[in-house]
C-alpha cells in the first residue's frame, strides 16, 4: 500500500474537512494546477481509510496520468505539491478558528501600512473580544500580551509621548503569560521527574513560586490552579492542596480550553493514583468520583473519544467500591465512545474484570481467551487477572505455569517502565508465596505479611490484602491462637 504524507494527513480529516479542502483546492487563488485537483479527486474516493488496492504507486499513477509511462519521480512531486496544499489549508483553518490571533495579524498589517483609522477600529474589536471571551487560560494571557504589544508598537511608531504609552501594561501582560506558562511546564517537569530519571533544570522556578506565595494572583484563576498543582506534587502529604485544587477546578473549569482543563484534571487524578499506590485506599472512592465529574462535564473525552485506559480505570475503581450495577451500565454505554479499532477488545477485557468481581470465574476464562494483546498494558492486565482467577479457582498447575511465563514476559519486555515491572513482579512473588502457604499452612504466615507490608509498589494491592486477610482467618482456625 502506498504510504505518503498527504494520505496520512487526509486520514485525519472529517467528511466536512474533505469538502472544505476540495473547495480550497479548486479556488484559483490557492491553486491553478488542475493535475493536483485530479489527483485529489482520485484519492478522496477512498476516504476515510485510504486503504485500497489502487493506492499502489503504479496503479495510482495510471489513474491520474492515464496512458503515460510510469514515472515515480513525477508522482512523488505531485504528492509533495498536494501535501503542501494540505498544510496550507490546515494553517488557514487553524488561523480562522482563532479570532483574536486574526486581529493580531490584521493589527500588524494595518500598522506597517500606516492605516491608522483601520488599526484603531480593529484594536477596539480585539480588546472587546478579549474582554468578552469566556476563556481565561494560558492562551488568553498570550493574546492579551500580543494585542497590548500591537498597541504599544503603534503608539511608538507614531512617537506618542512616553508617559501616555501602555508600556507598563505590556510588561505586566508579558509577566503574567510567562509566569502562567512557567508554572504549567514546571508542574509537568516535576511530575516527569517522579517517573523518569531526567535531570531537568528549572530556571527561576524558586523565585516565581516565592513571588506567588507572597503575592498571590487572586485575579488570575489559572495561576492559583497551577500553584496548587505544583504543591500537590511537592507537598503530597498535605491533602489541603489537593482539596484546594478540586475547589478551583470546580469553580473555574469553564474558563479553560478542553485541552488545558483536561491537563489540570490529570494532575488531580495522578495525585489520587499515587496515594492509592502507597496504600491510601480512601482515594479509590475519591478517584472514582473525580472520573464521574470528568465524564459528566465531558472533560475526559478527546476528539469525542474516551481513552481505553480511562475506560478500564473507571471500571476497575467502580468494582473496587462495589458499584457493580453502575459499572456494568458504564461498560455497555460508554463502549461506543471508544476508538472503533480497540472497542471490542476493551469491552471483552472489562467484562472479564466485571465477572471476576462477580466470582463468575469460568466466564472470566472464556472472555480472556478473546482478548488480543494489542499492547503490553493489555498483556500485563490480562495475565494478572488470569493469575488471580487461577488463584481463586485453586488451579495449581495452571497458576504456577502462568507465574513462570509472566516473569519471563516482564523481564524480556523493555517497553514496560521500571516501576511497573517492580509492581507486577512484587504481585507475582507475594501471590505465589501466599498460594504456597495455602497449600501447606504449616509455615509462619506472619513472615509473608511482614514482607507484604514492607514491599512497594504492589499491583492489585487491595486484592492482595484481601487474600492475606482470608489466609489470616484460616491460620487462626488452624492454630486457634494465631495473632498477627
């Protein structure tokens, strides 16, 4: 199959965007090359997948150039020209969707052409648009700076008196934009440092945090949000920062673009996940409720799709807190909001998880046979769920055979992050020891419990804890005087 940059771009276009690009390409202002139009007319017939036997170089060439002898370089040049027009169209579309940025470009044009009246009229429209725009995210701060600078440049060109200029406002807007963006990326760097060992440098970070601490930008909601995000990362033991963040997100979420508010909520999610991973199980309900807010306000959707990982996490959390009916309804209802390419796989795996919590273990085994290991996440989760199912069914041979295969898979797969390898290896090790004790409960269970309490991270820590408690009950029955 012929793979080309133009085809890769075309796959991302909606039906409406294909029609608009068709209009763009047929406009003689943008394109006078009829061969490019003919090539696009040929290729667009295979929208949206662009997977067809005729999308092979020689066959496509024949469809476009008819009886000409195949010339690969000529086809390459043609596809390059089509790609350039696609890129121009995408830029045109992006600019047309940013009204204030269009004002900025217009102000720049009027200024250098010395069209003073047109500049001043456009400036009024830009300032009015900035004031009325509901968003107050980082991009809004950037546009505030741009328009104020346009105004200053205009006044400077006309040699206005210095005391009448807006220079202070330009600097203030620049500082606000810089501080917001600096805090935004500082939070990302601090979060990344908790996951990967990269030695980032944060120039002026301490100075900015100290400034915000003593001069809070109470009139800038995004500054307060990013400040509390950073505190959840640097002072995780103090829950008040997380609670403040939730209150701010709830109060101001309508002020931000979908992309930025999603990023903000991800930090709140990650805070809960870190707490759960460290054994604070109260945050399971907290995270579940947070997901429900993100679902209700559609914050969690990207391009109208729900991530398969968020889908799985919501199911997992709901089952952990016994929200069985809600979870079953969620699996069915929101499956249609997943990417069609992974929809069936996600449904099958999550239904298997649902049946595991319902103790329908035979159904779990049946469903897991249909799960395709599209990535290592599904492979890890499916194997751990299979291990737990064998544990519950007391399928000894199958369990220990899986344990060996599971350990080898984790060891050999270099794509699995180190902390996840540790979590799964610890889960395999402790569950194996616990199962062996169950087979021969003469040994001291306290050693396993002590090891569990001193081991982190452990995948499926709640299930492990439940199994330990069950074994503790069995030990007490056997000894009559066993004490933890």
